[in-house]
C-alpha cells in the first residue's frame, strides 16, 4: 500500500542511555515536523540522559534539512554539549556527531520502530 494512503508522517524519537526510547511524537505530514512546546519540554526534562535525537523522513531525503541543522546548533548551544542527531529514511540512516555527518551501517534496534510509526515504505 502506498505510504500516502497509509498516512506517512514524520516521527521524532528522544533516545537515551542504552538506546532507550525516552519519548516520541509525530506530525500529520510526511515532509514536516512542526515545532512543539511539549517536545522542547521533554528535551529539557531528559537533558541529562539524552544521547540522540532522531526523526524520520518517510519520503526522503536521506539528509538533514537547513531547519534540522539550525535546530541541532540551537540544541547543542542550549544544553552546553554536543548531541547526536539522526535522520531515518527509506534508503538508510545518517547521524551527525560533533559536526560530522556519516551513514549508519549497523542501525539501532529502534530504527525499525521509527520506520513503522512513520508508515514508511521499505
């Protein structure tokens, strides 16, 4: 079934120690994840245990958007440390760590859950 018919949407995961999914939320759009006060509150609440912030691009691209990049810079600045950010797309996963973006070859267990929650076509 086509992802548009099934309601493809961007999904966000807040990932902590031991690859634990601490919190998630989702949009109604396959191409945008609107700002959310609750998301910012959860990031702040879990700031000491966050290891990665990930979101899906269910229709691609396998890349960070300009908005993603400015948000990553703002979060690193606000929390006073460099976090790991990732994008999960149909074609794979990328991570930004300490300013360097690389492909992820051994994806964490939760990427399949993120793809399912996004109604992402394989």
